[in-house]
């Protein structure tokens, strides 16, 4: 039986479509060993990770910047019980501010052609974000007409985002890759990932480019508040570690290769605001301290729940402290692994990694929701969407 997983339930639309290369791309042995270390022999998560690795082999293309074409978040949705004419004035004003964040005519255009756009991301960051969305889709039982247990989907998202922490750690020494991972993290948490983890209504984690986000049918939450808190805290530490790496490599300078520091700082501050109830509401001051020190303008601080901090001075550690680990990233990750029995991430909650018998057991109609032909395509490297 599959390990304790999460739940989501909808029809089998995702199970019937798969998209990807016609055949499994050739993997060198080093890549295959890396994939085998973390993923099941057959799963969409494995294919998505391989696709990301192949996409980012061309360093020049991977780390060129493109425009998102809109704010990386959706203005809070209106209570559907309210009459449309009674839309809150604050909501209207907030939407105006959010809509002014970017020009949708620039969507996916090269950032070099639109120097005024602030919501720009590397191709690597966008590719990693896409891989995260794909990983979310195949962990959602709603997409397969299945039920596992009430908070399965929350734990499934937890498993997925633990992989981000592992990716960041494995990219040690490659600040470009680590920055792309931070970009993807900021985007992912702004779209939908926090809903299943924290227990509020979740929006479909896709369609951000068009804004076509819809409510799912249920509210999800993990019953392990301590575990959720530890994972969220690890993401804050990860980003502070990233900022110290930029500082150590003199990448805060005006002509830096990193073109969107203020944007990603803003996304992580918004993330901290969203999870403030988990005791992280003071950590935004540390990010702002880096911004103040290096004269970086932070974008996206128009979050309706954001409040300016008291102005208390934050003393930042030297970038080279603790053997180039001033925020204790290695210790945080080690403790997180220990709390999880020595293992993080993986794809045990990716439904495409399950056996047909496991899927049938959780399916409403007691049939495998993934056709044999679709599984054959996944074995050949396809991505289910």
C-alpha cells in the first residue's frame, strides 16, 4: 500500500492526457544515477525532473530573462455569497494595484526588450516552476477520481516542496541554479501551494499567465503543524542563504548578472506574510536588511496583509561566517531530514508512481484511472498534464 499520502478528488481528466517527448530522452549515467536516487523508476515527477535537467543544460539560454507579463499572484477572490455590486472597495483598489504590476503584452517576451518590466524570471526558474506544477497535478487525487485520506494532498504538496530544498542543497556551488530554484519557489508559493499545506481553500496551481484560477471543491490541511512549520522555516533559511551567496559573490552590484533580486525578495516577503501565523512574521526584516544594505528596491509589497516593520535594525552576519553558511542552512536541512526519518522529498505521493492495484484501491469506481496506454507514454518520458 502506498505510504501515507494526501487527498484531492476530481475526475479523471488529468489521467487521460499526457504530453511530452515521443520517446525517453537519452540520459547519461550521472543523470540516471541522480534520478534513481530520488525517484521511482516510472513517474511523472521523474520525467519532469529529467526534462528540467535537459532544459537547463544550455546555460546561456537557461539563465536568460523573460517577462511574466503580470503580477505573480492573483488578487484575493471575492466571497461568492456577496452580490457583485457589493464588491469591496479595498478589493477593487487592490486589484488596480496588482493589475498595474506588469504589462500583459510582454508575456514570455525577452526581458532585454522590455527594460521597464520588474516581474522577470530566468528561463531556468520558469522551467522549474513548470515542473513543480506538473508535480502538483499528479499528486492530486481529485484529478484521478480518487480518495486516499482527508489531508493527503497537503502531505503530497509537502513531499513535493521538500524536493525543492534538496534541489537547492544539491546545487551548492552553482549560484545560478540556486537562484533559479529560488525564483521557482517564489512563484509556486504565490500561486497555490500554501492552500493545501495551511488549510485554506486552494486555487488550481496553474493558469497564472491567463489568470484563469478556479476554486477546488474542498479545504485541505496537514495535521502536522510542527512539521509544516519546520518546512516553511527551511524555505526562509534557504532564501537568506541565497542572499548571503549573492553577497559573497558580489552579485548585488548595479550591473549584476542577477536582474530580478528585488522581485524575488518581494515574493519571499509575501510568502512570509502568508505564513505569519507560523511564527515567521519577523523574518521579512532580514530580507529588507539585505535590500537596504545593497540599495535594492523590493517589488510586490502591496500585499493587503503586509505591514511595515518597526524599523528595528537587523544585524546581518558576514557572508563568509560559519564556513560560508552564515544562516545555518546545513544544520536546518540536517534536522529536517532527521525529523523525517532521514528522508525528504521523492515521489511516493505521485499517483503515477503507484501500482495499478494501489490506484484501483483508492479510485471511486475501483478502476485504475490511468489507462495502460498513458502509463506506457509516461514510461517513455511523457509528462501528464
